[in-house]
């Protein structure tokens, strides 16, 4: 039975590869949202807008929403469509 010796360089290389794999997985998960329905605070953070601007977008019909009880939900897909529709190229 042959013995294989691990050096500190081997461990360091393994650590670097492992960290790179973890970073790829994290990046992959942050690009595709898991949640379909977002609450108001999440939409405000996503679009970097104020509560008043979000309310204006709701009232004027720019951004569709669903209200259940006192909580307002927004479809992530509709937000993406809105962004694509209003995309500007200079």
C-alpha cells in the first residue's frame, strides 16, 4: 500500500480551489433570484427608489402589484420586464 504525503502547499492549493468553487456557487445563486414575489422594501432596494416613488408607480399603474391583507407583493418577473422595456441605449 503506497502512502501519499500531503504538503502545506497541497492544502493551500486545495483551499484556493475550494474557495473559488464556493464563490462561483454564490455568484450563480445571487444572479437568479429564488423568490418570485417581493415585498415593497425589497423592490425599493432592488430599484434604489423611495417609498413615495414606489407608491407613485403603483397608483399610476406602472408597476403591477398584489395586495393580500396589508402586505403588497410584486412579481419579480414583471419588474424585470419593466426594466427591459425601459432600457435605454446611448
